[in-house]
């Protein structure tokens, strides 16, 4: 249903039957991981003009993986993460991952 790199990829689906008999399939709720349980692979110090998608591209190799960085910081508005230069962002592995291969790019 979802691309393997999507935050929703591993979520189970469920169905609901409407009063008119239509069956609706939906994705079950996604719970955020506990940041303290995520494995940090590096840190990024925010610079003026940084954007989360570019940080993800640099450290994770894919700008669409910016949600991993947002999950590690439990923010509702991801743009908050890059609003203040000097902030240190944790770059973490996905929830449930304990090791990784090399992560490209300078720390």
C-alpha cells in the first residue's frame, strides 16, 4: 500500500463497514517512537537557511526521510527544528533498528 521508505509502510490495515454495506480499508494509527529509544548515528548543527529535507538528504541520502528526524524530536511543526541556528539535531535510525551500515556525508 505504501512505499517501503514511508513512515506508514509497516502499519497494519483494518476495515470498517459503513451502514450502507460499503467496506472501507484504512491504515491503523501510527504511534511515534520514544526519542530516547532511537539509536543516534550522528548530530547535525543547524545553520542559517537549513531545511529539514536537505538535512535528511545529506545525512540519510533521501530528502523524503525528513520524518525520521522529526520523529526523533517529537515536534508537531518540523520547521521548528531548523528555526534556530546552532540547534543540535539527532539523526537517528528508524524505530526498531539497532545498527546500520555506513552513513555518508560529513557529520
